């Protein structure tokens, strides 16, 4: 397959993309080989194996979102050379990263209807759903890109400035890409489906640029900030899954389809690898963040060390006499009192006059005094 800038002909002959029925000609571009269909209750379901992966992706994304939300406050962790733990500049708060996973879940849900043919390609609403799908993909990559820069603390994460910057940026990218897509499909505002250069940029080139910038920025962040190098493995695996997804889809889709008698094609492995790549984004985020125990509502029990000898109880024998005497001048001698020069021990019969004697102040008081 040859990839030509601004042309979907070679790409769509290899891979059955959502936009392929809408570009290059009024009939679109038909792939050379694609997964066989399944008759389900009188309805033809296209790409059944790929739809299964979409469903799995939605379930896995829901689990990741649940775990992200369970971290009440996501705080980055920095391990300095002097073993001081502090605020990590590569901190990515859960409010920013969770938006990426919401977008991914919506994309996977929409892909089920478009890939399976539940929304037929001949339907009048198909171009509009395809334009929304294209806009969401571009917005998701924009969200990932901005999350990469959030770690550099240009705006403190979790603040209204950071959140609204992310939301507005994604909204703008979605609006621009949606307009470019629908204008190309419907041929207005100077766009034509016979020359879909703008669509090629937002659908093919933009995700590649965002991914490369995100990976490079996170590598710089880890090398400059963290002493722990384990998160680099998550970044490498995520990037590897992304690369494998593109190679399998655009280079080996027809080969795979022919080899397995049309049961699956490259789109199946592309969707699977993209899911694994997104899971590695979550794994990387989780590895560089920790939970703020002050606000944690989780089930993890915290062990608190008692430092006050008065609260240590019987287990406080390991505290030195010097520490105990620091609370009461005189150490083991009769401790001072805050009331009339008489200590609590003297007042309650520990060291004062014998109970029952005149002037005694023991507890309980003698009957002679009443």
C-alpha cells in the first residue's frame, strides 16, 4: 500500500475505515478485503469481531474511570536524591485525565454503530455521525496532548484555569474537525470529497502529531523529575502498541484478512492495540500519581504513630525518661499542679494526707467533713 498525502484511496483500499464510504467518489472506496458479515435476526452486522473489541473497550474504560475517580485527589510523587517527597511537576490530576477516558468511551460506543452497519452507510445521517466520530477522535488526541503539558504546571492542575483551558481547547478542535469533515462529505465551503486534504490532515496527521509530542514530553518529564524510571516502561509499551496498530492496519490488513478467510481483518487488531495503548496511558498516569491521604475516602487503613507519651498507654515504655520529664519539670518528682499548688495525685489520695484524717483531701471524701 502506498500512502499519498491528501488521498484516502490507498488507505481505504487496505483498511475499512468509517470515512471510506464518503470520500474520493460518490460511492466511496471499497476495501480489497474486509471481515465477513453476520446475519443477526435478519440484520447484517459488519465487522462482528471488531464490535466485540469495542464492547470490551467500553467495559475496560469504565473500570479505568472508576479507579481514577476512586483517587479522591491525585497528587504526583517526586523522589528527590535527598529522599524528600514533594509535589511532582509531572502531576496529572484526575480531573484532566478522566476527560480523555470519557472521550475514548464515547468514541468506542459510536464506533459500534458505524463499524457494524447498524447505521447504514447509505443513510442520510451516516455522514453526520461520521463527522461527529472524526471530531471526537481529534478532540481525544487534543485532550491527551494537553494532559501531557499539564505535567509541566503551566497552569496548576485541577484549577478552573486548567480545566477550562482543556475543555475549551477540546471543544474548539472538535468543532473545527467536525466542520471540515461534514463540509468534505457534503461538498460545501470549498471542500470536496474528491480532494479531502483537510480531512486527511485531521484524521491521519493530527493524531500522529499529538501522539509523538505526548510521548516525547512525558519522557522529558520523567527523566527531569523522577528518580524512579519504571514509568518509562509504560510510555514505551503504550507507544509500541500505537505503532503496531498503525502498521497492522495500513500494511498488513489485507494479508491478515486473506490468511484467516475473511473472519477478521486488520481493523480488529488495530482496535485491540489501540485499547492496549489507552490502557498503558492509564497505567502510566497511575504510576506517577498517589492518593492524598488527607482526603482519601478509600478502604485503605492508615497506621498512625503516637508521639505523645500521655496517649501511648502501656505501650509507651520505650519513651525515655527525658522525654517524659519534658512535660513535667522535675521528672519523677512530685509534679506541679495548675490548681493551688496541689497535684492531681495529691488531690486524689495518692500522696496527700491519709483518708479520714483531719484536713485530708483524699477521694472519696471522709464523712467527718460533711
